[in-house]
């Protein structure tokens, strides 16, 4: 765990997405792309390593998402039998969400009338033309610039599957056991369900990534340098900083992107990450440092700083 001496909390996360695709489903790299014609099922596994926040139960998180054409009749059922090394029992149930996750921009409760200021780019001083200011009206409506920028960071799994498909996720309302420290994905996996083909696969060389080592310096009135150790296999990095001021009814966001954005989902496909390195939104894997401009968080009590590194996807089937 790494916690800065500055009045800020740090979360250093790095993530790898494992994608298992069967029965003609195409790997598109797009979270909301419709399944290919004739596709029968899709299963996705997201394994994330995080660190930095005090009070965390462990460094690992896991998300499972199963989608498929259901067999006729009967309640939808699916489960994932896991290896003993995961230390989470014998299997994880995949349960359909009670409602679809929103695919549009959301404003935190109580902040509908706040102003949002967005800064971007690694620099010791604020770059010309910044900040981009999102008005309370745009925040409240979820439209305009606010919606456009939120759309860019939606990531995977934001929408329900096509009508008529089965759908199961973990964690869910029936099972949400935390992933323990020392858990390993290596071993035999077996996914079954009445809307899925049997999916049996083995993880032999890939596992949760080790924690990312990062440091932060300076103070909130000066430029804040952020640096991190290289991550073997990383395809890109992204740094995000955010602070809110209740008295001013104002939120400030800064990202390392060369273009204005509200952030990136940690669960992005590696193909999408590589695409975004080309456009300057994600830093290339040979980068290991950036600067938060001076003064943008002056007067704030605390700042959350997050560093993300993405690993390669694995496609099976």
C-alpha cells in the first residue's frame, strides 16, 4: 500500500482483461458492439489489481459477464467453476442483473447543480485554452459536452445484451465474496449454463498482475509530479486526478490525456487501449512519469490520484 504524505489519497491500479469468446462471437474491441450474426455466446473475465487506499480488503477484484442465446423454457442459470487457488470456494454463480447498467452519463447525487472544470495534459503549468467548464445545466441534463466526454470513458459492459439473450454477472446480489490476497487465477476453469455452451479452459501463464509501484510529490499549490515503475506487459498508462469542493459546488478533474476527457474505465480492451495511445489519450508503455499542472487543486482539502496500466487481453475459443 502506498499513501502520499500530501493531503491526498492514492489509488494505483493496473488491470488486465481476459476475454473468452465462443460460438462465433467476434472480438471487436468495442464494448457496445452488437454480437455477430449467428453468435451464440460470449463470456468475459476482468481481473484487476489495485492498491493505495487504506482499508481495502485485498488488492484484487474480479468481474464476470456471461451472455448467450437461452435454451427454450426454464429460468436462466449459469455458473463458473473455479480453481482451488482462487480461494473463493468451488464455483461462482452468474446472476442476471435486476436492471441494465446505465449507458449514459451519470452525475453523483447532490452534484447536479455543481460546475465541473476539466484540465488535461502533462505540464507543470496550465496549458492554453483550459479549463473546459461544464455548466450546472449540462451536468443536470447529462447532455452536451458532459455527455460527449462521459461517452469516451464508458469502457466495457455498460449495456445489456440484445433482447432475448441470457445474461449473468458476478459479483451479484447472491454472491459478492471479496477476492482474497494471494488468490490466483491459474488452473482449470469450467463455465456452464442453460444459455451457454460448456466453456472449459486453463489459465497457465496469466494471472492477476502485481501491484503498480508509484510515487507522488509536491503540494497542492505547486505542480505535482507523478511517476511509476515499469509494468511488464503493459500496453498503456493513464493518470487521473480529481477533487471536489462543497463550498464552491465545484469539481475539478485532470487527466494525462492530450485531449479533454472525463477519464477512462479501468476495464478497457487492450486493443482499444492501443488505439487510444495513438490518439494521445492513453500514454504509451514506455512512459513512466507525468506532471499535474500547478494550482488547479489549490484550496482543496484532498485529491484522489489514480494511475492505471492495462495489460494484454487473452482470447480463448
